[in-house]
């Protein structure tokens, strides 16, 4: 994992053409959770990293600390954020 994406923060791996990615970012913003947006359509290393970690090629992938959530699953996102004491 790159130094930029390590740690306990939140990252949204997405593409510019993904409507669910937009919804995931809007949801995090509505909760007041800061996140790093990573466009895997541009950042090929990040795309490879996500496939290695999740064995999935779909987006969005939301990373909360070391937990990865594939797809826009509000319940899973909220649960991960609570576990990480981010909300």
C-alpha cells in the first residue's frame, strides 16, 4: 500500500463516470467525514492496490482504516466509521 493511502483515514476509490461513487462521496460529506478521493481511472497503482486488497474490480471502494467496503453500502460504511470512532 502506498504511503499516501496508509493509516486510519477514509479513502474513496472511484472513477469519474461512476454515479455510485458520487453517492458514496456525498454520503461521507453529509456525515461530516473527511476523505481522500482517489480516481482509479487515472491512478493505475491505486487501481492495482484495490484489486489486490478486495479481489474486486468494481467501484466505489471505501477504505476506513484497514477495512474495505466494496460498493455503496450505507450500513457497512456507517458501521466501519463507528468502529473507527470517526462518527
